[in-house]
């Protein structure tokens, strides 16, 4: 009889423990990112995913009581991945545009940016005007891709060559297989700072704003947007900016200003 009571007590204890474990189990947010997109999301020497947006997503998930599972997806694949529900959030310095807002939802922006032209420091073109008849590289489906396609005739690009990320484009630029690379200026400024053979030779004003991307009208987007309110007002985003860019964000920028969720104009 005593043995039976002990077995029943043990079973009840295990059941309660299991229920408690279920109660504190954390939701896991699957985040898609184009790893290799410095300084936003890339791998350090140990192979760990690091970067501004890696840190930002971690801070958001902590406030939501969730864990993060980051999946490496080429930039152009992020859109279908978030629309299909394969991932919950997409990051990779994604620019908010009206065209994209037709099919996805963004939280408020947290970084202001432009495009840029990067070339070889010696012997390479020194401006967009010197790219006539030359081959330009872009990231597939990026705003740099859209800008170069729109301006190809104006600047006389001989060819637009498309890449899945910065690293392969930089290999081709260094090897002379392309003459210039158009992409986000913060990523290029970060990348070339210890590479004297490369230079960011021209800033291309585009007035871009980056944010996290979600499935259309996803409830999670509203929750994340509210967390971004707090991270801005508490100075967390400003601290991340200083960590990854070495300077404080500009006053009035998207990094420190609480903004509404983007909507179609």
C-alpha cells in the first residue's frame, strides 16, 4: 500500500512538473536573415551569427519572452519565406517601400540609409559618371538592384550582374570581373574600413529606411512595433548603433525617434 502511494505521489509530482514546464515554455521566433550582410548579420571567427540586427532581434525577443532561431536565407528569398509563414520575421537591412507594403507588413523603421558605389581604390571608377560602359554588381532584388535597373540607361551601365550577398560580389570586384558594386552605404563603409584596395566612391541618395518584415497584417508586427517604441525611448537602439558603427545615431533619425508603423501612401 505504501509503495502504491509513493508511486501515485511521484506520478503527481511529475505531472505538476510537466505542467509547470509547459507554462514557462518560450515561444520560438524563426527569423530569416541573409547571413554575410555586414554589419547587420554575419558570422564571426567562431561561426556565431552576430551583427546589429542579430542583437536587435535578440532584444525584441527578450521583451516578448521568446527565443530566436535564425535561418540563413538569400535576400531575394526572404519575401516568399515570410509570406508563406516559413519564417516569422525577416531582417537584412530591408528597405520599406510602397511596393513591398502591398504584400508584406513592416514594423517602424530603425535605420536611415542610402545606396553607394564601391570600386577598386586604384584604377577603378571614381564616380557613377565613370561607370559608363562598365559592369556593375548588385544584390538580387535589393533596392540597389532596383536603382541600377532604373538608371542603367542614364549612366550607361554595360551590364548589371546580380549576386546573393556582399561577399561574392566583393570577390568579383577585387578580381576585376565587375567594375563597381552598388549596395547599402553602411554595409560598404563597414566592409571597406580595413580593406585599402577598395573604396566607397559615391553616396547615392535614396532616403531609405530599414525595418523588420512580416507576413501581411501579422499580429506579431504590432507587438514588435510596440517593443521598438520602448527600445528607442530607453536608448537601447542608440547603444546598438554605437556598438556597431562606433558613433551615436543622429538626433531625429529613425534609430532614436518613435515612429508609426508604415502604411501605403
